[in-house]
C-alpha cells in the first residue's frame, strides 16, 4: 500500500514539474522564434505546440519519467481513484480533419478558434465592426464576454503578427495539444520553390514523427530523399520534431503547397507510390477523355445526319463541291495563323517565385468570366525565373509572359525583344492583375463615343427645287454650341433618333456657310431626300471619338 501511495505521489510531483518546465520551454522557444525567419526564405507557419529540444536534458528527463508513470498499468482499486483524480479525454485528430469532425470528436458544438482581423493598417479599418458582425454567427470575442481571441493584424506592415503567434501558442498550451514524435513522419507542404544554391526546396510543418536526414518522403506525385534540412533562420539541423517548421531539400520534383507529406521505408517504395498515383491520375484523365470523345462522337453523328438530309437532294458532283468548300473553311490553323486571324485572344504564361504564388494567380485567372469579349488562354505556368523555353512558347502562341517575384536575365530580355514577346514582371500581385486587365482591354475593339458640338431646333419647314426634284429644307435656330457642316448630325423627334448622317447644305440667308453659332438662324438640308421635317424636331451636331474599351472582368479586389 505504501509503495502504491509513493508511486501516486511521484506521479503527481513529476506531472507538476513537467508542466512548469514545459511552460518554461515554451516561453524560451517563443523568444527564439521572435527573431522570425530570414527574408531570404518564405514565411513559415507559427508553431502550434513547441516540442522540447534535445538540449533540455532536465525537461526531457521529466517528460520521460512522466510518460513512464502515466502509461504504466496499475491493478486494483487505486486505478479508479487515479482516474478520478486526473481524468483527461484523449481526442484523435488526423490530417484533413474537418471542423465538424473535430467538434464531434471533442463532443462540443464548436471548436476553439483565433480571429485574425487583417488589413488593419488602412485608415478605414474597423476591427470592432468585424467583431460585432461575427456575433450573428455565434463567434463571440473576449471583448464581448466570449472565449475567442481577436487579434488585429496587418500582413502588409507586419503589425501584431507576433501577438497572433503568442495567442496561437497560448491556446495550444491551454488545449494541451501534443503530437506523437514516434513512427513514420507526417506533415504538410507549406511552400515550394527553387533555390539557386540548394535546388528544389520545400518548407513544411511536421505533424507527426521525427524527420531526419536520409528519410524518404512522398508528397503528391513527388518524392525526395532528405539531403539537407534547415530551420527558420537558415541554420542546418539534423532532426525536425512535430510542429517544427523546416526546409527540406532533395526533391526530384516540386510538390504543390498543401500536399500531404508521408514517410516511406525506401526509395523503391517511394517510386512505387508515385507511379501508382500517376497511374491513377492517368486513369481518371482517361475516363474524362472517353466521356468527351463520346460526346464529340455523338455530335459528329448528328451533324453527319443533318448533312445527309441537307445534301440528299443534290447530284453527287454538286454535293462533293459543297462539302469540299466546307472542309476548306474548317482546316485547323497553326497557332500563329490563328492569332493573326483572331486577335481577340490573349495567351498568357505565368511564372512565380514559389508554388503558392502561382496557385494564387491561377485562382484569380479562374474567375475570368469575360470570354465573350476576349478569350484568355493559359499556355503554361511554373516556378522559377523566366527561361528561353517560356519565350519560345510565348512567340509560338503570340502570348505575354507575366512574372511574379522572378527575374528575366539580359539574354532572355534581348531574345524576347527580338521575337516581339512581352515580359511583364511584378512584385505585387494585384499590380499584375491590373496589368492583365489592361492587356485584355487593349485586345477589345475601341468604343465610339458621341460628343455634342451644338444643337438647333426646327422652327419651320419648306422645300426648294434643285433641278427636277424638290429638296426638303429645315429652318433652324441654334440653341447652344455651334453647327459645323463637316461634322456629323442626327435628327431627334420626341427624344428618339430618327436619322443620322451629314448635311448637303448649310446656309445663313442665301450664303453658304460652314459654321453657325448660338442664336443664329440657318437653313439646312440632309443627305437623305425622303426625310420629312416637323416643327419641334431637334438637330444635334456631334463628333465621334474612339476610346479604349475596358474589360468587364472583375477579379474581386
């Protein structure tokens, strides 16, 4: 009995020591984290639950002893008393778990969240309004008596980003979020990019297991044997623990942001997994292609039946000539010829610094809904600087290269200029979108606007004889502006335009004149002899100006 009491006392004592040391480790890790990542590397996700570092010998020993005691099975009545003394519910979570599934596992209607109110650097920003509007969705912030932390931030200036990280760490500590450092590695790709010195690099968050050099990873349809790992400061590390952001090199291809990372036992197994995933994708694509082929086959059959009905009554020679002429019109053109024939098409090539940037731009392009004005075709996209292959593609398809946070060398720019290819580089994503909108607008036909020059009212109508025909003449008085004979005119009646054209004559008394100013009377005749004037009609003198049309596409910002 005394031995069991001693074990229970040790259990509670070690648990207290562990919690204190773990909290101390969290604060020290947070102070180290405050320095942030180097600007040379992409932004990393904040650590949700800091894992004790191997150098913390005392903390690690306390944790090991604590795990040993709490996992050792006890027999007899003390087991139930221990459970009642410290009862905890273990919730299993997994990658891709939805909020609804997490709430169901926690046996709660809601799950803990943190509210980050962005763009607070703007003068019109109103975080309090956002908090009040969220009340309608049962999201109650701490300022209104709830338990949701609200942090106003600015992604542009970096204001309060550390406060958001501290709020995240505090919530993770309160919820006692833990991950299993044992077993195969699981994680998520945060970003992927190409580094000139390191090659293909991904930044990832480890969610389970411990990542070490030489580990073989699979992400999507890509795999890697870890050659080098580095932390947020660019310092080389040998191991990466759960919740730890890490840069990984050794990839054969770049995986996309958001892909799940899984560890496998060997390189042959990794190739097998990747080959299987590619095979599955090809099978899915094959099924989709079969559906399209069936639809096209059905359309072709219907068109063939209509053609037979159309030419069935004609002789074979006449029928052959008509079909030959139709086929000649349907001969597919080469890409360059097609663009020359139809200039109302814009082909684009997108290059970005990292996979996430390219994905964001492609998502914006997916919102394009003005194909009736100008077709927008995505020829190619990728990660890295503009290359000679990009220039060749742009030349073939008469396209434009858009780059975000990438460079184009002097040789590439000279080659593009020689081939007449536009390369447009931007550092801000919405500037790139604005440039794309302007390029789309330049492909649209110019709109014609009418600018009034003068206006006159018809006071009397009569006709004059010219040769053997009578010409209707309107006696007018200029109400505003002036009438210029070389300009265009329109005749309106009861607010409706009934004629547009030019004048055949403009006279003041009996003199031919070219300009009639405000307040002067004049007589005029139109270039349409059959037009009948009525007293009260209005003659408007105007000039046409061509203006560049604007695309109706609104990307939403």
